[in-house]
């Protein structure tokens, strides 16, 4: 478990640009060290904002996208191509504009596909795909992701792990189907906290006044069942990337003044 590091930016636009620059550097360093890199993407306004900022960054050309493995932390269990699916939004923000290897892009299954309208079967299939990609050097049945991105919801949810719901209590499975989510759509597929914690680095993104309470709760010692974001951390680094509005409830002693 790594202690959280907090970086606060002036506004959400600067946060997205700085996060994109960090991600480019991390991918380039991983590719230089091991030949490839792996990133777990998140949806939502902050996840998509980061991808759009990366698409616009001149330094994006430093990344060899053909040697980048992409996974997702969660997905809305909707038909393929639905505009609300995280993968659809990611393609619009960045993926369609770069030269990815299709075999290295791993979207979660859509509804009405091979698994019918069964999010549990879709989750089991994604868990099997993760296990097949894990090597002997990895810590368990998922790859050791270089960076796993998570948006933080106003209720402290991350991925599709919601407070007090069964998914956040899961300790064995790496991927779960979510039914009856308190945020539409009700059916989803999500990585679990054990899968999230397999990542080398976990970056949590939050911007806006509506995220301030969730950030404060998650960073104030709350339990992970009540505040799932509190249970999201990486093996070597846990980074909270915030704007001033989202950090408004935190004591300044938690982050250096220069980061603001």
C-alpha cells in the first residue's frame, strides 16, 4: 500500500493538461524500460478531459502507441457503440487519432453481445482476458498495470464500485458485474479493489465543487466500503490529481503550496 500524494492545480483544464503530461512521461519511461506500457482508462468528464488533453499535446508523439496496452476500469453495460460507453467516448477523445495495435486494446464486453444481457458473464470473460495477459512477474491474475486511472464520483465511488454495494466488498474476483447501480445505467462491469491495487500506480482524478466532499471523506481515513475511493491505491504510488475546487475541504498541510 502506498500513501497518497496530492497535487492540486488551479482549475480542471490545467489539471487535465498536467495529468496528460504526466501520463505521457510515464508511458515513455515504461516503454524505454520494458518495451511496452499498460494503462487502465477511466471514463467521466475528468477521464475524458485527460484523454482530450493528451490528444492535443505536442509531446504525445513521444509515445509509441503501437506498444501500449489499454484496459478499462469499468464500463456501462450497453450495446456496442452506445455514446454512453466509456470506450466510445475514449475513441472520440483520443484513440481514433493515434496508431494503436487493435490487439492491445481491451474494451469490456458490450451488452447484447456474446454474453447476452448478462453483466456477470461479461465480467467473467474480462477477468479471463486479464488473466491471460498476466505474466509470471505479475502480482496475481491481472497484469501489473503501469498506471490505472480512476475518476472519483461525488459519492466517493471509483470505477463502478459504489458505497455499501456488493462490488466494493469483493475480495476474490478481479472483475464483477454490477446490477442496480445507484447511477444510471444500472448494469455495469467493473474491476474490483484487488484488481485496482495490482497496478504499480493508481491516479485518482477529481475536479469541481461537487467532488470536494468526496475527496475530503476519502482522504480523511474513511473505510473503503463506505467510501470506495479510500480503498484505491497502487503498489508503488497513489496520486490524487485535483483542482482547487475539489481540494477545497482539505487542510493545506496535506499538499505543498507549490502544487496549487
